[in-house]
C-alpha cells in the first residue's frame, strides 16, 4: 500500500486521539477537576480501529500491541457511562466485528500478518522491547483506569492514569525518533503537555480558563461549549 496513504491513516487516528484529549481537557478546565466525558470514550473506540489499521500496515508490533491492550476497555467505559446501549446498533456491531476481521487478516494475509509485524527488519530487538514497554506502560493506564472505575462503580480518570500516560508517552516519543514515525512523534510530543496539565489539575491548580472566564462574554462561550460535552 502507498506509504502516504498509510501515514494518512495514522494521522487521522492520532488526530482523533488528540481531539478526545482536547475535549476532556476543555471540560476539565471548565469544571476545575478531571472529568471523563462519554465522547472521550466514543472517539477513543473509533480512533483505535484506525490506529490498528495503521499499526498493521506499518508492520509495527508495538502499535498493534498498544491498541489490543485497551480496545475492550473503551467499550467497558461506555457501558459504565450507560452509553453503550444508546449507541447505534451498526456502530456497536462494527466495534465488535472489526477486531475479528483484523485477526483473520493477520492470519491469512501475505504482506501483512503476525510474522511480518513481529519480525520487522527495520526494528532492532532493543527498539522492539523499548517500544513494547512504552506501549504497555502507556496503555496500562486504561487497565488501571478500568479497575479503578469498576471499584468506584463509575467511569473516572484518576491521577495514576495521567502518570502512566506521561511515562509511557515519553517512551513512545523516544521510540518514534529512530523509527522515523511522524505520526507517533507528533502525537506524543503534543500529548505530553496535556497529560502533565491534568496532573496539575489533580493537585488543585486552577484551570487555565479561570482568568478568562471572568470576562462575561467569554464565560458564556466556555459554559455553552462545556455543557454540550457529555
């Protein structure tokens, strides 16, 4: 497949991942605390499908591993939010069927299969281990978040989620440099700022909108946008 088209898949997926973080960040800034809106998990699910596609087409085991670790967690959070059954039946069906199709693709594919993503000559053993560990740490944030949410019987984003995010994202950012991966490089250089900001919010730092929101017209705009984010 054309390399440029593959990059488009990756950037589209990362654009959605970044958009979910912006939405979550905006809502949290407005509320002055970390919020877990429904749309965050809906965007995550769709973006994960695209990122799985990108990882397979790049023959990148670490990317595929990262998405495999968290895919079901996105669905579970939508269930905890009481939003899964409210989604269109076609959307829910696709969310379940697409991973099955990808497994069959990797089993039967010639150019893209389990062997090609694990034994990629462009990825040294050290780089494979480093990238895999980064993905495990980065995506373990959702496993931690899932267990935390199950315990509290609601979907929340605890402090540990953002700590896992920061450490894992930094490792993947470093991995992206020798891999010459513009998608991972761009996504994680921007994402690190958001993850650190949420850690500051957790410790009671005032939202970045707090001063601007003192202006009546701006406050009304922020409130209208935040109220639309569920």
